[in-house]
C-alpha cells in the first residue's frame, strides 16, 4: 500500500530564480567562451562581421549575471528557509555525516536505500558548495582576463585583476577553460541524479524546481 504523500513547499522563489538564471548564464558563458577560444567563423581575413565582438559582449554580460546570482544565493542562504540555508552545504554534524555516507552509497549503487530528503541530501549540499566555489573562480578568473583590456582600474582589480598578481595569465586562462569542462560534467550528472531520484522516490523532484513543491511521505530527513 502506498503511503500518503504530503505537499511541502521546499524551493522558494529566489532559489528557483537563481537556479534558472544560472542555467541561462552558464549556457551562454559556455557557448560564447568556446567560440572565443576557437573562433571558427573568423577564418576569412576579409571577414568584417562583428561576431567576435558580440560573443565577447554576451560573455561579459553573462559573467555579470552569474556574479549577481552568486551574491543573491549567498544572501538567501542566510535569510531563506531551512532548505536554502548555508548549513546544508557543510556536513558538520554527526547526523549530516551519517546522511552523507548513506546518500553516497546510494549514488554509487552500493545501497538500494534512497537518501530520502525534503531538501538537498548531504552529498548534494556539499557538492553545491564545490560548484559555487568553481563558479566563483570562473567569475574572478574571467574578470582577471578581461581586466587586461581595461588596463587596470580599481573596479577591475577588485573584480578579478588581483588574480594576475597571484597566477600567470596563461595559467588563469588554462584553469578557466578546464573548469568549464568540470562544470559541464556536473550539469550532466546533476540532471541524471535528479531524474534518477525523482523516479526512485516519486516525490516530484524534477517538477519542484519549477513550482517549488515536493511530495514527501514522512521518511524524508528533516
């Protein structure tokens, strides 16, 4: 007999907005960034279109958008509900550590017990912390590279130009490119795991990022 499910409001509007604007920013940054690295439409010396200019412009705008979303998400980690709290990013407590290993064993197909959770599992929360740090590095390193065009200045130094005094520009460029592939791999894994958990738990996980609600049975961790 199936258990009665309770409709729970998990993802508040700011969390959902940040999620989808991050998707828009990351996709735009990935497409334009790959083009900037390999401008396949700029092979003709007589080519006079402004394709590269538009790509760089969109890349910069998307970078600003990503920075704003990181700031909003950090703010909401302190004022949002328990599921958006910064505490879910750090598996510090004994219960969180137990939950972490339970979830990890499920993700690695060692256990068949789903990591029932109303919000993020302990593994997901810690993973998002790493992803946010990688996104922050992309923002800082991107502005560091762009600051070379602006020839310094307080704002550009603050946004990322200071990184040029820590790393060689080619190292920054290489890491900026490599982190893109790490994030791309995360996106694929993120979609797969969300779909897999939705199928296993039948809790509306995939739909919750649109409407904010999940359907839980009481087995989920609070």
